[in-house]
C-alpha cells in the first residue's frame, strides 16, 4: 500500500478536528476489515489482519488520549466559569508531520536518498509521549515498536558497528558507512593524496552527496584543500619554514606566485625564489635528471615526478592520477609499446621463484636447482603476464 502525494497541509490542528480525522480513518479501517472477512481459512490469521488490528488499536488509543485531554480542558473551563473567572484558553495545537510535496527542494531529496528514503515513500512513525505512556501498550504495538527499532538501524560496513539509520550514508557502491568512518574516509584523502578522491570499491564518493553526515569543520577543511589536491603541477612557497600551496589562479598571467602566508614570491617553473629573466639551470635538478637517465627512470608527463619501475607491466598510474607508458612516457594507450618489458617481467618471476623455492628447498638445493628449473621461472612469467593486477582488458577512455 503506497501513500499518495498530498498537498502541504496546515501545520496546526485543534483537537476536535484531529478526533474527527482519526475517527474517519478508523471507519475506513473497519470497512477494509469487513471486506477481508471470509477470505481466509478458519483459524488462519494473515499479516494483513495483524496489521489492521495493530492500526485499529493505535487509532483507538490516540482517540482516547485526545478525548481525555478534551474532557480535562472542558472541566477546567467549567470550574473557571463557576468561579466567574474570565479565562481565555489558547487554541491548543499539535504539529502535524508532513510528507514530501511537489515543491520539495533538491537538497532535501538528496538527504532522503542518502537516508534510504525517497520522495514517493512514506514512513509512519507512531508518536509516543508522556500522555500516551499512561495507556498500556498492547503486544501488537510492542511487536511493531521492536520491528521499527530494527528497521531504523544499520550496520556500518567499515567498522561493523550498529548505528541509527540517520547516522548512516549509502555510498555509490551501496556500502553503508557510519558518520565516523565516513569522516575518516575524507580525512585520509586529505592526508594522503593516493586516497584522493575519497572512494569505495573504486567509485568516487561525492562530497555534495554525503556532506550532511560530516562535521562542518571537516567539510570546510576538505573544500579548502580540494584546489591543491586537484592541481597537477603544484607550486609551494620556496621558504622551507612556510611551504604554503600557491593556487594556480594566482599565477595565470605570470611565471611566479606570491605566498599569502609569508609574502615570498616563488618561480612556478623551478619552484625556487622568483627571479628576473629566464629561469636558470638548477644544479640539484640537473643531478637528479642525470641519475634518472642513468637508471632509466621515467617522468610523468603531467606532474613531472620521476617514477622507477622494478618489475610489473608498463602501465603506470602516477600519484597525480595520470596514466602513461613506462617505456616511452606517452599517455597510456597512445603508443605501440608492449604491456611488458621482458626484463622486468623475468625479474619479477625470478623474485617469486626465489621466494617460493628458497624457503622450501634451502640455499644449496636452490643453487643446484636453478639449472633445472628455468622453465618454471618462464612459466611464472607467463602467468604474471596473463594474471597480473593491472586489468588491461577493461581499459576504456574516460
């Protein structure tokens, strides 16, 4: 049974109106119950019958509470009039919960979505206040309350703690995180760029979708750090005791930036103190370049970091998220190089062979076995070629 979308009702309602509405609902329920009689086998009780019974008891209880309150108010009024006291009693009102309407804004819909609700689903939670506590709770209502409690909790799939559903965010991969684990996900992304953007099951977690579950100060700090995390070729203040990130927006039309913290200017090319004329050759940079050439390191075409590959395939994913071929340095899948350099492949196979056979055979036996088991090394190499972690078969351009 679904709850139809309604126009936004008045937020206040007097007791007589509330009683009339509840009695109308009770009459509707009785009609439904009457139509259902005779459709079940004798002695059988369906889930629908139990639901109708629980709803009827709930309506009767609410009507009784409201009528008792009305009787008390009438008695007070009568006593006041008998004492000839001019008493103006306020029109008592009780707020009425509303369902989402046609004009529900996008932010509200997003919150409902993350809380496992949507704008077409109504969830009725029975009110339970001190007045109602005076009336005994039936076994059916107790069962409903227990069922409701179970429905309003979730297990965080990061820490396995059971928390209220309002404290759980559902991520794009459908895993559910509590507030603390979600905050850690974003904190880790700020502290280690390898974890940026925040993600689970290789699916990015949008801050806009989950910010309602995060502390305001964490959201503010994360937003402030996003420009730095998303800048590929970063420039920091050259003063060692400062090292403040310089936004690219501050250097759009010039080759240097001014630090907003200490006021120093830094060259965005050599990352040293700003200077006039052409950027001079840096001795340390030249020494690093010579070492990279000697050891055949490759430089990321995007952030200019050097990368060393000891074994594995030629598909490199840099910390800046750029993907390129280690053999030629070009963007991945834009060259004709093979996925593997045979030397790196055999080096990795040799490493795995040593680990397996050295631990089981001993040094002398292993040294003797090398001449007999070269075929095993090549078998391991072919297995690596076909089953390594890098999934080339599912490559696609984004």
